[in-house]
């Protein structure tokens, strides 16, 4: 249940921003930014509904830790799968 931005902490998310997509676990919120651990930049999600439903991503680049500006977020979805830890 997400009622405030702080409720995002500990959530695994697939995030779509204006210019890119990523997946990761929110570890903290710092003002307008969230820190993601076990994060990957998603170069190609493949069929989006399949990616969300079963966690299959066509092309990802594992980056470890990243920060996302919430002002650039278009939408986000719960990620109910293991987070990718290798680039493919």
C-alpha cells in the first residue's frame, strides 16, 4: 500500500521516466530522489505486459545503485520478480 512517497521504501519497482526505464529496490527517499539498490537500466523491456507479468526483460544493464529524480517519473509498477543482477 502506497499512501506517501516514503511508502516506496523497501518496494521493488519497474520505473518509467521521461527518457528511460529501470528496475530496482527503493532503499531511501531523499527529497525529490529515490535511491535504488540492485538496480538495472532497462534498454528493452520486450512486450511490456509480459515483462510486468513474469519478469522477462529483453535487454538490461546492471548498474548496482542509482538515484532517480521523481520529477522525471511517468509511472511505476510493482516488480514481483527477482531483480536482474547481470547485464544481458
